[in-house]
C-alpha cells in the first residue's frame, strides 16, 4: 500500500514566538523519529503546494481571506488573538498546509496513493469560515473535504477529529451541509467551549471529562462514531489528527497513550478499507509534548502504511 506524505520546509519557518507551544520543534521531533524508525523511507514523499484561492473560498469568506493577507507582517509578529500570531512566513505556511490537504485528496482520488498524511503546521480545525483562532488560519481538512465534493464529485464525506480540543471551525463550516458528517472527540469543558449540539443528525460529538483514560475513550468513540459512519455511508474519510490528548501533553487533561492512538488509527483505516475503498486523508492538528507527539504520529503513520 502507498501512503503519501506531504511536507514543506516553510512549515518550520512559521513561528509565533519562542515560548509558544505551537512551534517548529513539533515537526522537527516528528521528522527525527520517523527517520529513526525508517518510516520516511516507506512513504511517497510530496512537497506541499500553495493552495488555490478557489479552494479556500469553498470554506472561507472572501473578506476574511483578504483581511488575513493584509495583516501578514513583513517583519516581527502580527497577533490575530492572544494565542494566534503571524510572522513573515505564516501566510505561505498556512497556504501550503491547506494546499497539502487538497493535493493529498487529489492523490488519493486519482489512485496515485492509497491514503495520505499531511505533516503540516499551522493546524486548521479551529479556523472558522470568517475567523482565525486557536493557532489556526485556514481550515486545512475542511478545504480537503470541500475539494473532494466540488472537484471530484463525491456525494458524501466524513471528517473524524480526535484532537483534545473541539474542532469548532470544521463544525462551523459544515454544520448546514448535508454531504458532510462530522465526528469529534474532545475534552469538555475546555477550549474553545463550543456548545454541544447532541440533536444534530450529522454532528457526532464525544465530550470527555478531564482524566478520561484510554479504555473509556475507546468505548465512547466506538459506540458513537462508527454506527453513525455506517448509517451515513461516506465515500471518503478525512481525519483531523490531533495528539494533544496524550497523557504527557501539557495542554490538556486526557490520559491517552500510543496504544490508544494506534487503536483509533486502526479503526479508521479499517472502516475506510471496508466502506470507502480505502480512501483516507489525515492532517496533523495538535500535540505539544514533543516526544509524545512524535511517538503518536509514528504509530498513526504505521497504521496508514499497513492499510
């Protein structure tokens, strides 16, 4: 099986300050461990392209895109909110992070790769149609899902989000789109404190209290996501792969480990293989303990390679 791996050097140049948790060292730690384990020699490497404006406009407002471009600094930092800043390389990194997800979708749907992992930053799932927040500028996985629908003619897709923070941006973008099922697990109450809509037929939320361990996570996700996926019958899966629910991560209070990430990755791959002709695109979201992040990404990638 072939797994596309999308990356670009500019992802290491986006910087929001020396003490910011969403820092270049995240990708450096991932790259180092993947090399040590021989995983980079097994993937199909691709350089992430810049996203086309048309792909962004499927999920973001034109005025928002223009405002973000106008804010991009030539030097120093421009703060969007107290946690989200741009440096001179941010806009290109964001464009290539979204471009990676779109390109990965093309590779999978054209049969050039079986699945794909986008090793990108900045992350994207907090970016709403008209707002940047939570370290996110463009909603990478939303761009990919919308591209599959618009450019490839798919009728139904599902987005699975296991970041420790709720993917409010993805939910905002696709709430009223009957072609998209959004399944998410996240610590609650916690940032961004999105109200939970348990009555929406295409939003499957799994809020988890602080201190939740792996077996409880598996039971909650297994009993909700996969029955909903079978009913919805998506033609392709998109994954917002956040690894900040790891027990070692300093940003949150869930207690998952690599075995739990292997489990959810295996279950997603199994569903894609059985119901979606294996079609799956995964994109990196959170994860801020460097060694825990690298280990979790490695097991996730191993599952994609073994699909």
